[in-house]
């Protein structure tokens, strides 16, 4: 157990996380029933809307091209469900709309990835999402023209053990088995 704590402390230090700032925040999240470790440059709005069944690591992994000044923002107006161990890299942004549900199995999300979810997103276990990926399940506007194809279910569903490469845009209605 003690060696596990030392390994976690080394991991946090390598990522540039200030332990004197991280540990009190972790204790605060634990009091609220959530197992969350967050880098000091992390802002969470809507903590009550987050259900953590595993562990959520926010900006605490070392990746060479990210730096300590990158901020991670979570704006959770809907629901965020963490069903395993999830690592979100530095600079990630999550904006979950009021009626949306965003669910993650055990997965890894590299830095600078954006989730703008108004309807729903499910990411299965064992997934790896590279840096600078964008998830959008809404157009935020409408266009009317003859022959327009409509999407019945705009939610994004990502199956298990899926790798999404750098710079990919995942749009509404996407299904990856």
C-alpha cells in the first residue's frame, strides 16, 4: 500500500502537480463521495452532477508537449458518469449540456481534447483518445434545404477498446463499434 502511494506521488510530481494543492482538493472531493485527483489548474463546475464509480484523474499524467500552465475545465450541467478509471489530460474541456449524459468506462484521454455534449456520449472501456480530438453532438444551428438528411439520435457512442487518433473530429450520430 505504501509503495502504491509513493508511486502515485511520483506520477503526480512528474506531471507538475503541486501535491500541497492537490491533496486537500482530493480530500474535499472524497468528502463529497468522489474519487478525483486533479492538477492544480483544474476547474470543476457542477461537482454534484458527477458520479464516480472508479477514479477520475484530471491533468495528472505527464505528456511532454503539455505544460503546467494548461488548464482543464469541466462544466457539468447534465450528468457525467465515470464507470472505471479515467485519465483526462491537461487542457481537456468538457461542456455537458443540461439534458445530456456523458458516460466513460475505463479509458485514457490525452491533453487538449474537447467534449461539447448537448445530447449524450458513451465511451466504452479500454479506449484511448489522442490529443486535440473534438466531440460535438450538436450543430448549434439549423439549416433547411431540400433533401436534407436528418439524424434520429445525435448521441455519440464509442465501443470498447477503440483508439481515436490525434486531431479527429467526432460529430453527432457517430457510432463506433
